[in-house]
């Protein structure tokens, strides 16, 4: 009797997404090479299953309205070549985001991100450096970038640790990762990231724990949380400035958020001049542009260095106007709201993580600019969260669908048949 050949199952989408994400995480170390690796892996992801990619792009075409509008701004941009170049790169980045949602489940993506962000943490511990003011930079270009990476890693680690469907070894690694995140945030000296990650961790834990509750108990829990959020919003609205000043001064930070208020005033002035269309995508922070040069000089930043208005709404409205900003807000807040609804209906660790990441993105949007630009994991995840939520809710509405898992495109797995062996070996699923 002939022996059964061993079959090795390789998830092409998983490996290609891993390569693309790893390149973006290590971008500060490898520069333009990282961008090339991302484009190579992202391109292969798209063409490795053309029919599935076309299906995903046709189904979620509306998220590409944002990069399409960014390209359109080249018509009136003061630097049309910049708007065209970076608009094309943003289009490719968001296409990768759309395609990967049809090829990877939310749980696979959660585990992949844990490994990728873990690589960034380990690299920062082994090869990191300290900045001019004593803050730990890791392998990133600034303490803010390092703090943002650690904040995201903390959420992923907590979600992995809380995932009842993960192997116990993976969950132990999640516990270790979560424990290591706290001291690393302290080393980053970022009060904003430290304060914002706490409620997001609460979202992960409460969402996972709500799986043990009945429907009415979940409703009651949500009602209590909404009342608490309303009370917090009222407190911030009435005493927010005083509280923020006390927190910043207590942590040794500038009460003006390191000059952000001056930047914001400048940005608002440009928005008032061209409120709807903006100056053009990626056409403000350009070397040689006098207003940008003045701000670089004011804040002792080298001309042409990475810099922004430290506020997503102001920064992006300056360049793409209120029309483009409206598209971005729809993705950010629509993704958060829809994922909250989906996580309420199907509470599990991956959904909790996506909701927490989107919440962190929104919280940080008031003091940083993390989206939407080319070759950015946060931009990819902002779009992916919206699509996963829409796909999940659509699955819930289909009576014949027993599972609430978003529909995956066909052809996710590629099989490699190896020569026959005397006895069969276990099936390996990568």
C-alpha cells in the first residue's frame, strides 16, 4: 500500500501581510528599503489572488474615495507633483488594506500584529537609543513614534492574553508583553500615550468579559458605560483646561503641549483661507515653502524634517480641506461606531482589539497625526476596522449564516504537495 503524501498548507496572505507590516514597523531602521519591501509584499498580496482582490475592491470601493480625492487635489495644489505622488502611494496603501480584509480573519490579523509589533519592541530593547532629553526612542525616529508603537503593542498583548481561543503559550506571551509595555511607556516619557492607553485597555477587557453576560446584562453594562462617558465629557467640558494643565505639570510636561497651541493657531488660519479644498495633499510641509520654513525654524526643527500640526483635523484640513477631512472622519468614527455595534453582538478578543485600536486612534487624533498617509499601519488598520465591522454586521443580517465571522475570499490557502514518506506527518497550518 502506497504511503499518503504529506501536505503542507501555506497561507500566502498571512506571510505577505506579515512581510508588509514588518517592513512598516522597522521603517525607521531601513528607510526607503522598508517602503520597497512593503510595496513588493503588498503588490504580491493583491496579485496572488486577482479575483479575490477585485471582489474586495469592488465591494468596498467607497473607502478609496479618500485617496481619489487626495489625487484630485493635484489640480489646485501648490505642489501638484507632491499631491500626485503621495496620493498614488496612499491609494496603493489603502488598496492593500481592503484586500487583506478579504484574505485574513480578524483573529489571524490579531496574532500577526502581536508578532510584528513584538519584533519592534524587541528591536527597541536591543538596539534602541536615548533622545536628547532622556526619553527612550527605541528604533524609531522620535519618542512620540516609540510611545505610539508601545501603546498599540500593549492593546494587542492584552487582547492576545484575554483570547480564550489562543494557545496557552501565546496567551502567556501576551501577558509578558502587556507587563513589559508599562515600563517602556514610562521610558518614552509620553504622558499622552500613557493616559490614552488605559481606557482602551479597559475596552478590551470589558468587551471580552461581556461575552459571559446575557443580552440584557450587556445592555445594562453599555448603559452604565454611556452614563460614565457622559459624566466624563461634562467634567472635561467644564474643567478640562485646568485638569489638563495639572496633569501635564505633574508629569513635567509643558502645559501648552510643547507649543502645539501655536501650531494649531497657524493651521486654523490657513484653513480659514481655503476651507473646502485646502492647499493640496501633502503640499504644506515642503522644503522651500515659506510658512513651513518659518514653523520649522520656530520649533528648531531641521528644514524638510518630518513635522505636522500635531492635530489630525487641523493638519489634514490645511491640505485637503473640510471635504477631504469629512471622508477621513467618516472612516475613523464610522469604523469605531460600527465595530462597537459588532463587538456588542459578537464580543471576542479580535473585535475588542479592533474597537480599542480605533478608539486609541480617535483619542490621539487630537494631539497627533497618525492617519491618513502612505505606508502607515495605523492608516491600514483604520480602514480595515471599518471593513471588518461592515462585513461582520452584514453576516449577522444573513439568516442562513450561522457564524458572524466576516466572509473571506476564496483561495486564501495555497497547498504544496511534498513527496510521499513512509508514514504521514501531522498537517501543519501556518
